[in-house]
C-alpha cells in the first residue's frame, strides 16, 4: 500500500516504522439501523444528554462555554513552529505550538480560513466494547469547514468498564476559504455506530495507556500535559 502524506499544520519528522494510519475492514453492512441505535442507547446510554438526538447517528455539538476547561474553549495552531517527531510522546511544550482560545461572552468562535483548531464536544459519549464509531459531517452543506480529521472511535472509548465514564470528543476543525462562525451548542457532527465482528482482546482505555480516555479538552500525546 502507498500513502500520500501532506502535513498541513506542523512540519513533522518520520522514520521507518512510524505509524501514521490504520486500515479498517468491513464485511457487509455494519452500521446500526435507527431502531438498533435506539435500543443500544436505551441499554448503554451512549451520550449524556437527556434528549439525545439520534437521527442518523448520535449528534455532537461544540462546547464554547469554557465551563469545563477553566474558561478556555480550545487551541489554535501557531503558523511557524519547530518540527514534531511523530514518535516522541510528551516531548513538546504546548505554548510553542498552540495558542489557547478563551471563551467569549456570547459563546461564539470565528474560524479564520486555513487555521487549525482543537475544540471539544459539549456532550460526553461512550462506545461499548462490541461496537466502534465514526464521526461524520452533520451536513455537508452547512458551511465551508471540516470537523475531525481522525474520526474513528475505538471500542471502549469513554466506556466505564475501561475507565472512561464518558469522554468528550476532540474536534479537529479547519475552515476552508472563508471565515466561519461557530456558536456554543451548534451541532457539528454525528457519531455513527458500527457492530464489531467480535469483542477486541484489549479495549481503548486506561489499561493500555490510551491518550483520550476520560478526556475533556485535550491535545495529542505529543504535547506535555
């Protein structure tokens, strides 16, 4: 297999053996139907919302209140930085690569064209052990921005049995050619659940050192907490 690699935010250092992507295989139709998703939510409570929107997947909105992260709503990537070694864990100071974004009184955020943002979902979600999930656009026609470049959620993400008790989705956001205004609570994506052929031997979670388990607003494993 060949992969085209195009860094869009930071210059990166790779070496033979660096892991950059994953392959997912499906047999038949794995996506849950609307009725199956309703049944799974009733049994497992997939999202911590009283009136969960489960139309075509679990609806996720953006958190721009700052209440869950000390008055900050996210990070914007700096334009001129050093190189990121993809195999170096916890090796870089956040302030050298990211600008923190404070919450605005009106709960809005203007996305500048071409800039890269890390935000978080308002809702906490979980993926039970026998399922996986993928974030898909809420509506391709809603505007010129893209949410979540790494949109796959492993079995056990946010799951209480794997140390999760619900986890907020990290939203990797980039506006395209024009500025775009996001508002607190605006739906930006949907989590589509799929059935696994069998339960994995190891779940996503604290036991295997997963970076985003039980998370709020959080950067990738390359940056020091």
